[in-house]
C-alpha cells in the first residue's frame, strides 16, 4: 500500500472539518447581532465539533499506517489498532464527541436563526431536528441509531444532513 492511500483516507474528514469551520464562522457572522450570547456558545461548540472531526481523520491516517505495518509486527499493530479504535469511535470516542458537539451547534444556530427569521423556516426546523438527533444519539444510548444519520459522511445514510448543510451553505453565500 502506498502513502497516497493514507492521505486520501483522511481527506473526507479533513475537508468536512474545513467546510465546517467556514460554516461555523459564517453562521456566526450572519447571526451574532441578533443573538450574541447564543452565537458565542454555538461558535465555541461548532469549533469543538470541528476539532473532534479533524482529530478523528488524523487517527484514520494512523490506522491505515498500522494496516501497512501489520505484517511486520502483528501483536503491536493489533494492540495499537484496538487502542486507536477505542479513542476514535466505539461509542465513547472522537466520533461520538463530534456528533454530540455538532448536534449542539446545529441546535443553537438553528434556534438563533429561527428567533431572528434569518433563513427559510424549513431550514431552521431541519437544523433543530438534526441538532436534537445528534444530542440524543449520544446522550441516550437506546437512540444511538440516530448517530450515523447525523454524523455520516457516507452517501447511503447522510442524505438529509448533506442536503441541509448544502442549503445552509447557500444561505450563507453573500448576496
């Protein structure tokens, strides 16, 4: 396996993190005058979500390096893989934290936008639904099935999220 594979594996998470930073800051610029305290909190949570998503992408790179090194040292690679997998996901790691933080960001930004009637009403409500789903998916283990819907970057389960984020991006575009 060549090095190009490990770089391309982290690219989706890294790219999503870059766009999320721009979206978080763009939403802050648009909404901060109408709800300054709420937007400070939302921006902080959005940047935390971005950090967790980016960290998870970096760990993905490490896991691919382990896969490449596995034939030379199977015992060490297996132990390290289990550790990185626990840190990254398994319901308690970076992925869960990212989904939880993103849920709070979506909920707070949608609430602020709804209060100021900044964007189309359906977008506000969609953001509230995704936000609540992200929070509930992590806060209540029985609702964990909501996590992949909210946090998925895959095209087979993340249709609603990718459409709503695209819609938000269009609303943030300068007039």
